[in-house]
C-alpha cells in the first residue's frame, strides 16, 4: 500500500494512570515512548492493565492522571473519533448487518471520503488482505481467519496515525495464529503505521515487536527489543515471563574459595569463570549471600553430547519426563532445592494457573526443564549428567528480584572483595 | 446362536426408524386430540361471529348462526356491501388509523432512543432512572383516567385524537423502554466502540447500528404496540368520543338496550380484526431473524 504523507506519529505516554470508580488501580504512573512507524508490543499476564492502557490511548477509557500524546498532540480530552486511530478488537467487533465491503468502508464513509476514492481504497485494502472475492459476504458467512482480516482491513483502509490491536489473534486456532502473526507484521511494515499491540502471549511479543513492554499489575517492568529482553531481563518477572519453556530458577548460595567463585544449590556446585565475573561484576557484592540463579533450558546439555565438557560445570539429575519435539528434547527433572517464592514468581505461577501456584508453594523440590540434543541417551527415570553453560547464567537479588549485572545494584551493600 | 442374535438385532435396527416414528405418533396422539379440541373450542365464538357477519339481520333473529353451516344459502355479502357505504364507519376507521399509527411510531422512536441511552451510554444515575421507568410499569392505566382527563381538559385537547395518542404514548413507554433496553444491552459494546473509533457520532451509531441490529425487538414492539392501540376501547371511550371515536368505540355504540345492529357489529369487527392480522404477518419474519450471528468471534 502506498504511504500517505503525514506528520510523525509517535505515541508518548507520560505518567499515565487509571483508577476505576471502585478504587482498583489498573495502571499506575506509566511512561512509554513509541517511535513513529514502529510496532510496540504490550505484554503481561491477564489483568495486568495492558488492555486498559490501550483503551486509554484509543479514548475508550478516561485517563485518571498523566498525559497521552499522539503525534505530539495531547489527546486526553479528544474523543476517539477525532484521534485518527484505528483499533482491532479481540472479538473483531464487525458490523454484523453490513457486508465485508461496507464493514471496511464504514470509517471512510463517516469521514466523507467520496464514493470513487472510497471504492478504490476498499478494494486495495481487500486485495492486500486477500479478501477480494469476499466483499459482498456478511461477517457470519466468513471463517474466523477471514473475520480477523476484515477487522484488519477496517483498520488499514483509513490510513490512520496509529493502529491499536487488542489481542487480535487470540480467537484463532494455533496454525492460523502463526500465519496471521507474520501477515500482521508484514502489513504493519508495509504501511509503516505506529502500532501498539496488546497480547498475553510471549511468543507473539517476541516475534512481532520492534520493542516489547512487559507489564505486571499495572506497572511497566521493562521495555526493550525482544532479544535484549530475553538476554538481559531486568528482574525475575521479565526473566520468567519471556521465553518458552521459561527460565529455570532456584535459590542458590554464592561463595568464594581461593579466588574462585562458585554458585551452589541442591547438591550442585558450578564454577563461575572469569568471563561471567567480568560481565556481571555486580555478583561480587553477593558473595556469601543467597541469590536467585536462573538458567535457560537451552543453556544445559547432556554432557556426553559435548566434547570436553568442563568437570566443574556439571549437574547430575534424574529425568522425570522426556518430551521429544523432533529437533530437540525437553527433559523435565527435579532440583533438590525449594522453589523460588517471591512476589514475581507467584505472579508468574498465577498466570500459569492457580494449581501451579499451589504446587509451587507445597513442593519441596523445584521442577526444571532442559533442552537437549535429540540424540541424547537420557531416558525417563534414568540419571544423566548435564553440563551448564555458565556464561549465560542469570543472577537476581533474592530480596528485590532485580537482575544483577555489571554494576552492583545501588541498594546492595558495598563489595566484599 | 450368536449369528442369529446378531441378525435379529440388525433387523430391528433396520426397522427402527419407522417403528419409532409410529410409536411417537401414538404416544403424542392424545395430546394432539386435546390440543385440537381446545383450539376448536377457542375458535367457536370467533367462527360464530364470522359466519354471522355473512347473514342478514332477518336470518339472525330467526335462527342460530350454525344453521348456516348446513344451509349455506343463507350466506350473503350484503352486510359488508351495506357497511362500506356507511360513512360513519369510514370516519371511525380513519380515526383508528390516526390514533394507532402515530401512537405506535412515537412509542417505538422515543423508547428506542431512551433504551440506547440506558443500555450503552454512561451517565450519572442511569440505573436509578431506569429502575424508576420500570417501576412505572405497575401504575394501572385505569387509575390515571380521571386525573389525566382533567389535565387534558385544562390543556384543551380533551375529546380529540391527540388526547388518545398522548395517553397511549405515555402508558406505552415504560414497557417499551424496558423491552428495548434489555435487547440493546445484548448488542456487544465492542461493535459500538469500533464505530466510535471509525468516527461515528452517537446519533450515527443509533441510526446505523442500534436500529438495524435491534430490528427484531423494534419490530415486535411496533407490532404489539400497534395491535394494542388498534384494539383499545377504554382509552378511546374516555378521551376520544363522538367525532374522534375510533372503530371499536363506533362498533360498541351499535349495541343498544333493546336491540343490536348485528349487521354492523359482526362485519365491523372483522374489518377491525383484519388489520392487526395483516400487520403481524407482514412483520413476523423479524421475530425469528437471528441478525446478530457473526458479529463477534
């Protein structure tokens, strides 16, 4: 589609807050900058306020405090119809009594675009979305995927300053969701319209976002490019939320002997080389204290599959369940250490289901997952020795849940060494 | 043994659809007979009046209407032919139209606007006002006749078609608002929000979304309201006597102490009945239309 000349349409949220009449604080003091033409994903567990935030940008929800700016203009008091935005709803919200053609064209008609121009734009949008031969049908005659496309069509045809998408793929089946995911990314890149995309699915967030904002309980946790979020989570919540299967966490002790640093948990002792210590100088301040250790599933491997696996970076585990994925194998095993129970991990468990939280609170051991080479000889019930890639270990403050990186956290006590 | 058993089972399975249907019919037979009997019983007075409307006054005073069933030569179109030449009947028909059409249209229009607000626009005290409107449903119409008659006298509209219209609208609104609001509230708010973002004003949303999507409820309400006002006797008798009298008041005036103009009453009643029936059949498809299918998900 052609790009119509228009001003920059960056979206800025400044200390935006929303308190509902019943006193619930859905969003609190939220700051976010969304660059013109980029796709920002808001992700978080259900009830974290991401949809409320989107609705405030749309103008469907009053803003309790703070400022929303679209293209530099404060829109707090501007009604949705004058904000020049388009929204794709979770349930599509198509006009059931209008044809696909009229559904897509209704916004143009209301904006008094003349008939010939309207016809051209509608057909162009329909072609982009592969709806060319569905124009005369009513929504009820369409499949879920087609309805989703009509909802997209209604948004792109107006060439608005911003797209707002509220979990647009959650009603589709898994296969279609993957397909539409790429399609939405492609369309967004083609039309270059600033987009806010709300989802609770971290895979969507990772694959679609130019940048991803992770939310928890109405508060922004971290904003970054997907890969940076994955590699450098700022706290336990982001670490546990981003990535599937999620990061394995355990409470561990950090101790030093003869100038070497070790992290120890549930009978396992891993040696931290100088490479890690150089990149995460903050951990020196935690020597002799409890920390939370995080290991991504792919940072463990069957030691027998790796040539020259260092002896001091291994752990011996008993495989409970083996899931063959074809290209890899997920080995589930238990680590003999109590699960990490902080506010963040509880929140993550609730997101996975109430039972998961109960399990977390009751169990003595911690369940971990390792992603192994499919040729591994590990069997269910059998013991296997894993080698850990210590370069990619994650460390978190046990009290605050904040990640420990190069610089010691300001609130941490001075270095011991 | 096993083979034999299986064949019998197969045979039974083959026969079963027909056998099942038969046993169903037998089981439901008594119920059907009862229902048909009830329907006939219910229809008897109507059929009696209908047959009477095709007999002369002389025949009416000589024998019962059922004799016409065995002796159809009694039947004649004469009462209808005479009635259509009766000018006061046409005045009454015109009055009925003048009252029932505006009364039903006004009720539906006002109620639809109010119901949209009650269902989909946030404003302070909305729920309390709605409860008040619903509470008005319990006010009996008969209680209001005398005070409203005095009020209309002061306003100078007593005894006119307008008086009947205003009264019908006022007493039709609470139920109308209640019915439409409960229907409108089932229309997903997302659709309205989508329209707001598309750039529609509240009035455009009302016209382009609420009215078409609410059509099943609006059509039902329109039909009911029309039939009620068309068939009304009491309100018209009080507020629109004499030259403003509608059909029902006119027909009733043909009943006298010492004799009845059956040649006017019987055919007049059927003319009066035919209109609501036509309206019902013209709009009945709206009752069954599932127009919301495909809106969401």
